[in-house]
C-alpha cells in the first residue's frame, strides 16, 4: 500500500512540473507557421514520434 501512495505522489508531482522546451516552429495543416513561444501561457502537450 505504501508503494502505491508514493507512486501517486510522484505522478501528482510530475503533473505540476514545469518543463521548458526550446522554442521551435512548425507549419499547421493550413500552412500557417506557429512557434512555441506564441503559445506561452497556454497548456501545450507535445507528442513526438520517432522512426
């Protein structure tokens, strides 16, 4: 039971972690360029896939 509580506390702590990503830009599906800095103040979820 104690290991489960520690696990939950770690998950809660990670959810409040503020991890800074380097600024970069991407084009959306309409061709508009969006950079990460323009989204400052919003919640952003980055999901990177590799091959």
